[in-house]
C-alpha cells in the first residue's frame, strides 16, 4: 500500500508540475499575442522568417474568384466556416488570408459567396499563423477537384490547397486584423486551451496528491489505534 501511494503521489505531483509549466509557456504566448505590437512591413523577408503571430503589413490584390471555406469552424458554439482568400503580393508571392468566420446557412447546397471586388489593390495587416490542424486524422477533407469554386475543405494541408489553386502559395496564412476591411467575424486567439485551464488542471492534480496523503495517513492511524 505504501509503495502504491508513493508511486501515485509522485505521478500526481509530476502531472501538476507539467500542467503548470505548460500554463506558464502558454501565458507567455498569449501575452505576446495580446500585446498587439504595430504591424511591420514584410519587405523582402520570407514568411517563414517571421515569428508566429507577428503582425505584418502587406500590399497586393485579393483573388475573389478562388476562395476556400474551412469547414467545422465554430464561433460561440455556432457552426460555420472560415474564409480563406488568396492574396497576391506586389512581388508575385501568394499567401492565403483568413478573412474570418461566417455562420452556417443551414443548407450544405446553398453556400454563401464571400464577395470581394476583383483587381483592386489593397493594403492589409494581420498576424502570421499556421494552417489549422485537426490533431488527428478525423475530420480531414481536401478541397474537391475540378474548376468549381467555392471549395469546402476541412483541415487541409498546404500541398492540397496549392494543388487545388494551381499556383504556388506560402505554407503559412495571414489572420486578417479585426479592424481591417473585407473581413467577417475575427476574434483571434492562440490555438489550444487558455493558460488558466492549465493552471486549473495543475491545482487539481496537486489536490489529488493532497487527498491521497490524507487517505493514507488516515487509514494507517486507524490501524495503529
């Protein structure tokens, strides 16, 4: 019984410390995200050289005739899509811009078409991010082949999006700023659980360790008496 108690106690304490450290790391990411530093011009730098969630300013043109709807994206518990629109920079590079969330219309065969004026030069700002990942293979659906647009896709890979578009695109995306025009619902936050959840789980694991100690000593004092 003592050996089992010591193993469980060490496990609970270790899990609590692990969650606490994860919370501290996530807190640093969220603090940097919420700092909302001024957008910097990308210039000739590659997108890969920019830190994730850094704000950058781009100039170019949207391609409204080739857009993707990211499926299985919810907002405040409501189902919907996020709109990915190609944006061609003045130097010819193309990055997909996440213009935000739109609600599900209730009909899979009646897709909303997020309009944009074609051939209009724009200056936009946003945060560099990675494509959403399902974590597991479940829910993955590449864009449908063919020349029919819009294309619905769920957790696509960069290669699948590039092949569907028929053009070379950057592997990262841009989260359009909340106050930028040509967007929809944009309440961006770092992916995953907030730091407070990790801290809460850490306290729970340490609480289990404390309960285990109380039970162990309570049972043993009862045997002695």
